[in-house]
C-alpha cells in the first residue's frame, strides 16, 4: 500500500485541511505483507475518526493498512475536528466538506472507483455516527456502511454532559437532518449496515437502539455486540472484520 498525506485547501471549510489516503500497490518483493491484485480503479472506503482523534488515528492505532491491502481497498481518512460531521453553528462546514467536497476531490486527485457499488463508509465513535449519517442521508452513494462503537443517539447525547459541545455544533438540540433515527424513519432505501459495540461501552444503548430501529424497517443489519470497552484494541479487531464484510465487487476475501 501507498500511504499519502494530502494537504488541501477546502472551499467549504475556507481553510487548509489534511486527509490520509491509502492506495493499493501491487508488489512482488515486499516481505510479510500480502496485497490483492487489483485491476482498474480500486474500491474506496471513507473511514472516519472519533471525537478525540484526527485523520492519522486509524493508521496509528490499527493495522488498517494491512487489512485494506488484502482486499485491494483504497481508504480515505479526513480530519474533521470535534464537529460530529456537521455544518457547525459556530465553526466550519464539516458536513459539506465530507459529504460533497471531499469525494469530488478524491475523484479528481486519485484513480479510485467512484460508482456506488464500490464505495463504502465506516467510522468509530463520533465517526460511526458520521458514517451512518452519510449512508442514511445519501444511501444511493454507498454499497455498505459500518459503525464501530458509534455515538449514534445524538439527541440523547446532546441532553447529557456534552451540552456545550452540541450547542456549539448545532446551536441547540440536533435537528432531524442530524438525527439518525429520524433519517432512518424517512429513508426509502438503506444500504447494508454493520453496527458493532463493546458491551461495557457507555455508548452501547445507542447501538442497540439503532439496530432495533433498522431491523424494524427491514434493513439488512449485521449486529456485533461483544465484550469490550471504548478502546482501540476492540476497534482494531472489528475493523478487520468490517473490511472483510464489505461487499466489494469481484474482490478476494481476506484469509485473515
């Protein structure tokens, strides 16, 4: 895999920002790393970070590079600060950045697949929320979406100890455009979802609630609630399983 840090100016943010990108690279002489033989533009996973992280977190704390290499998958990891992937009431337009401008720049800068059948989104904690918001708002763009220990019930969270954070982001309570359950209720189509969480994680109730609501709507949901807390050891294990779960057209399944 090739790993790049792309420093760009964002028109929607009106400031420079950074994105970490992994691109499949066929090799013959590299020892200890296996990679899929990809012909044509590789499928792409938009992989979103959590509240206290940035665009480097996934490559620092997991082996996402190895997991993606096994399936010939490009990975795009943007930085969004503590925005909850929203156009902030008092800040920057991160929703516009991630949902509109970023995929346009990726298609312009990199030779990756752009069709929905080869496009996926996933994230952890705040990023799990962001991934599902993208999939529920624009289901026509993604073949699958995954949340790892997601902060999924933002209406409930906004009424808790992080009220000041959500006031800055939303200027009050999150509206229906930011509420996953409202989005799910009115969605005509939802791509397959993978929702995981540790059973000792304080965010578990939100994942359980989302799983139940999605299944009630007839959505294809893979639920993975296993022992664990809100930590990278769990996420490193689960993200490999998520990468293997992605319905990549014609791609080999990882031997791991």
